[in-house]
């Protein structure tokens, strides 16, 4: 084991915990030199060894998703937020319009960036009352919208969409950053999905774009080459030097998911972990509360708070003394949040539940 | 030592060798969990520990460069090539024109991308004859050019500029990727310098921009937030999740440079390593040849070839059997190339010279 403090857990929303096995393998593989005098991070990206890693990551991901043949997988430097801009740059085509659903903090960030390049129509908003996803029915999407953007899991708000809209001929585009690979995904429903890696695919510095091939034809030829999905697809994500260490870690994580039973197993484990936490909160007699509407509660970003009058700062400080870190909610949303991605073991949830029960017994 | 094959060397142009001490420290620090249950790559970027690493990297770099107070340092996701586009996006301001010097392969790539967003005036070209940098005098730079772009070390061509132009009031902008931190740099001569990390600052996935503060005012407000130098400067390079592992490695490399005597020591060692190789080539009676004009030979990308009639593929294959890798020249330039960045020890150059002498004695 690399971990000297095996009983401490970070519940950060990302960058987040890696699987223990990946942490060990990455330590060995990334920084140990091979016969060619280079470690994985020292090797040129044109080298066969890196190309094999990239191909393995792509094949693993395609396998996990049972990806239809007309989709392409890109591994691009940088995080998910750049795609808030790259999407309109690549996908608008002759249309200047795009539809967006507002479901919380991150979709609104996407909308803000979308406004800079497109005529944005917001076609759905959260309902009144408890935090929840928009109703997936009855959207008035302009027929000439270049795409319709959704955020199926709102990391800051702890809101997951129970159903996705039928956008007809308008390609559905999804920021899947925090739910990517946490459950099976029917990619055929989407024109494009994208995700930053630092939740469920490894470390910060790479993002993944899965795009239906016909949409690549929309990219203007005068796009900056590294930012052109079409150019990156044509050059195997290697228009320029790709983030080789982050891609190597992604390959290790994808291996681990496959070896651990695939996306159905991830989904079952994530649902079970989240249910334990939500059930405990709901049974706490109001000492703890999960504000999100029950059918929209995220299995990966569990948002909760203390009953009025209790000091969250004290909860956070005591949690840290129990080895439980990064439980503060997103600053724009407030409250508390436990992110339970694929790599969070049940033992981590148990440790959190144990502390929450003890904190309640002392203060309730 | 982490390296099980201590006598093998990669002479790749990048990603390239890391200092041995950095390789060991990165292995320990990046993937070993701390008391907070997180390793450096698992820690959220808002965490104090990452912010301290980022601040340390910035302070180290400012110290190494004796950076004037009116410059800002950015650590941005992605490689240097994106800046071929981000430069005009950020710096053009009301002008649409920019001046570029053509000095080889990479400056021409910058010009190609520049054409997509700016009215490009090519103000200097390589001289006739042996590969060399343009003459630094007598450039006809339009007075309203937003900037003048140069590439002081052409990685593919093996050409280094012996002198830089005086561009007067027009800010000089430099792609320093392959020479960055290989020698002292008088940043005050430049409006902006940028570099990908994977030569002398660590691993692929982060680029460094050093920009004079007044130039940040030119950035249009509708730039994509992660691509706005002004927005990134205002938010400490953390507009969105930064590439935390690559920044951590950069901090380790910057520590190593400082502990190894700083940039003057790097320059002296690099000059000595390159001189040994060039001197051997020049004394080989024509069996080996370095095509670049003597006053423009790069100390970090040593370009050479075999006399006519000798098979470079055989040279490369035999070199690999001697533990010497990635000596093939850039595909668009041809021939052979040994990249000798800061982390290449003298022992690596000696091993290469030993093989080259032996290859010549068998074939000369």
C-alpha cells in the first residue's frame, strides 16, 4: 500500500480520490524508467509506447460504453470548462443558435460562455421548490438550434437528472464531467458528451470528448488547430503534444473499471454508497437534511446540511480530526457535500456515517 | 535510484528526460497519500496545499528569471501550440495586424495559426545558405502591429538566434518552449514569453506564460474564460481546474534548477555538453556533419546527419542497442537530432559520443 494514512478520506468534488490500485500502478509506471531510458512521462508522444497507451485507453472506453461505431473519442488537454467555448466554436455551423437547459451552477457557467459565441435559448429551468432537475418534457427547442446542451449531474447542486429530453433532430450535448463512467451511458442518445478527467477518469489536465462523426463536419477550417474536434479526431488527439501523464493515468483507471466489473458494477456500488448516506440523513430526525428533491438526488455528489443553528465550520473541523476531508459544499451553493465517485470505498462512507452519528449524538 | 537502466538515455525533443532527483521526488509526492487521505494528484485545486505548490512554483520561477515586478506568471493547461491562437485572441486589441519572424518549422506553424486571426506581416526570413536564424537587424515592422513574434530556438531545425531584434514600441513575443530555463532570459526585453513544460519544466500538460501587465488590458471581455490571459491572471491561473499534477512536477523542476545553481549554471552546462558534441562532429572528417551555421547552432537541439551514402536507419537501430534512444530528426527536417536539455547529464553525452566514435570506426 502506498497510503500511510489508510483511514483518511477526501470527499472532494474533484480532483478526487483515485482507486488504490491505480495509485500504486501510476506510481510505478509513470516515474520508473524503462529500457529506453525514459519513464512514461519522459517519453515522446510519437513513441510507440505512448501510442499504445492512448489506443488502449480509447479501446477500453469504447468497450465500457459499448460505443457505436460512428462515434470518435478524443483526449484533449485541459478541463471540461474549455468545452463551454469549444462546443459553439466547433458545432454551430451555419446556425448561430443553440439551446441550453439551466439545471444549476455549472450549466449556468456553460450558458454564460455560450452567450459569448452563440444566440442562446434557455429551454428549461429548474422547477420551483426543492432543488431539482428541469422537467425533461415539453421543451421548445428552435428547429435550427445547432445543439441542445444539458448537464446530467450538477456537481455543485447535487442534482442528477432522472430523465433526459428527446431533442429530436437537434443533437443533444452533455457535460457529463461528474457522472461520467459512474454508470452506463447510452451514448447513442447524444451527439456529443464531454467530461473532465479529475472525477472518475483520473487526474486533472485532460478532458474526454465523445462525438458523433457527422458533427465533426461542422468545424470551421479556421479554428485553432488544437481546439478543432475535427482536426484532433483526424490526428488521433495528437495535433500537438497531448497531456501524456494524465492520459496514462486515465488508461489505468479505465483498466481498473473494466477489471472491477464495468459500468454496471460502478453504478450499483455508487447507488448503494449514496443510499446509505441519504438513508442515514433522512432518518436523522432533521439533524441532517438533504435538500435535493428525492428523485433528483445525485449518487456521486451528496449534498446535505445541518439543522438550523448548528455550526457547519465546527462539523468540518471535527470531521477533519476524524480523517474526513473536503466536505464543504460548493461556495456558491453552501452547506456540505460528500462526493462519492467510483474510487470511494464503502469503508469511506462508513467512516463518514460513523462520524456523523457520533457528532449527532453529542449535539442532537 | 528509480531507474533500473541507468545507462540508457532518451534524446527526445520533448516530452524529455526529467532530472533524476525530480523523478524520485515526483514518484513519492504525487502518488503518496497524506494525512488528508489525498495524494497531490487527488487534492482539490482550492486546497491550501496545492495553492502553496502553485505559489512556490511562481516564486521560484520569478526568482530564477529575476523577473521585473510588472510581469505576471501563468500556468495554463495545454501545450505551447494553443498560444499560436491565444496570442492574437488576447493581444491584438483594436489592431488586426501582427508581425512574425520566420526562422524555421515551429515559427511557420505559429504563422499559419496567426493567419487565421490576424493580418500577418512576415518581417524576417532565414538567410540563404546553411540553416540559420534571420538577421536581427533592419526589420520593417508596421507601427500598428500588436506584437512581433519570434522563436528564439527552433526545436526542429536546431537553430538558435544569436541576437534578438529591437522592436521598439511593438511588444516582442517569444515562443521559448525549447530554450526556456536552459539559460538566463532577460524578460524585460519581451512583452510576453511562453513555453510548453515538456522540455525543461517537467511533463506535458501545462504551459507557462509570462506577460507584462499592461498587455493584459488588451484582452476582449468575450474571450473564453480559460483562454483569457487577463482572467487567468486575475484568478491565479485557476479560472477552472488547473493541471495540478503537471504544475506539481514543474514546481519540483524549478526547485531543482535553483538548487543546482540557477540559470547561469544551466547555461554553462548546456553549452559545455553541446560543444563536446559539435566539436566531435566537426572533427569527424565529414563522417558526421552539423548543417546549422556555426553562430546559430542550438545548445539544446543538436542537429546532425551522416555523410551521404550512410544509412541513418542503421545508425538509429544500432544506437538503440547501445541504450541511446530518440535520435531521429524531426520528420519535416530529416537527419538526426540529439536534444540536450537541462536534465541530460554529461554521462549521456559521453555515451552518445562513445557510440558515434565506435560507429564511425566501423564504417568510416
